């Protein structure tokens, strides 16, 4: 089932997708193009994974870590489907990252990989946006690069686990202004979902509705104000967000960190 939270005619509603319409609790149908989507869930926390695809590490000239490289996405980054991503003034290289988001279905602590999938409630699409100017060290939380407000779109749906036959065999695609920029498959994840849940739950409790963003494949490229990003994960729908420049009163980013290869502007 594809579940959604949305606003229709001023009412905050929840429903599920059926026959191309969103059906609310009263059985009323709503046109998905005529509603305002909300986040599919309000996660207690969002944990993201860096460099979980070898080809993505390669395009950045970085070495793949030997264990999951984790970081936080602050809840202030979260943005719903069709929301506007704010491009920080002074940023030189900002890009999207299409990712499979794993939604935890019940609290998990010290879970073993063999039973980890029993704790998955469902899936959604995540966009782990980043200003690459400020990401230099995989093992230092990249909050300056990835923690900007609006840098964590999620949605549009909470797709229940029973609807996804194999989350480790899903095609990932990212389009910018209708042009295919990124394509890969969750087959190529280095650390799979059971390993991640086991690893994380060994030292912290994963709570119901927490989200784990599982990494992105090769294919990042610069996005600019005025662009529209459309991210797709097979079977989960499409997450779409436009980009707008930060307001004039915002001070530009000053300086950069050059331990990574400098973006050549393409």
C-alpha cells in the first residue's frame, strides 16, 4: 500500500493511493495533483549513509569506508514532495542524491541481520542534497554540507514493506529538468539493509518511523536555482522538488574546503 499525508481544501488528511487517486479515511477521492503533500511520516531521526556505492566513491575520488559511514540529516532539512529546495547564496557545487529510504516499523535495539527485515515498516524516496564545497572527510559528520534547511526531501509515499518484493533490486533514477542525470540499482549497495540495521541498532535504538537513507550511486551533477529535480525509485513513485535561490538578505557562503577535487563547473 502507498500511504500519504496531505492537505486538501484546508484539511490535513491521510490516505492511500488507489486507481490514481488518494483515498482518505472517509473514502473520498482526491486528485494527487490538486493536494499539498506533507511528509509521509514525522521521523524521530534520519540517519544517512555516505559512500555506500563504489561507483559514487570513485566519481568523488574517495576511498570506500570499511564499515558504514553514518551521519545525521537534521529534521529541519526535511521537505515534502513538491516543496521548494533553497539554494544557499555563494554555493559553488550543490547536487541531488537519489536514495532508497528505509522506514523503521517498530523500535529496534541489538537486532541481528537475520531478523532485521522484520523491523522494516516500509520505504520512501529520499533526496540527500549537499553543498559539496563543505564535505571533505567521510568520517566527520558533514553537517555544513548536508544539514541546510530543505536539504532532505522525503516522499511522496510511505510504501509498506509487503509491496516491495526485493528492496535490494530496485532501479534508482534522478532527472533534472526532464534530463536523466543519474541511474543505478540498489543491487550495488555495499552494505545492505539487514547489515545497516544490525550495525546501527547495536549502539542506538532505532525508533518507529526513523528513516535510514541508504546511499546513492554514481551520477551527481550541479543543480541551480530554477531547476526541477525528479527522483524515482522503482515501485515507490517519484519525488519532485524545485530549486530557488536563498533570499537576498542571506549572507553568502565564504571560503571553501579543497581536500576533495574541485568541481569543474560541468
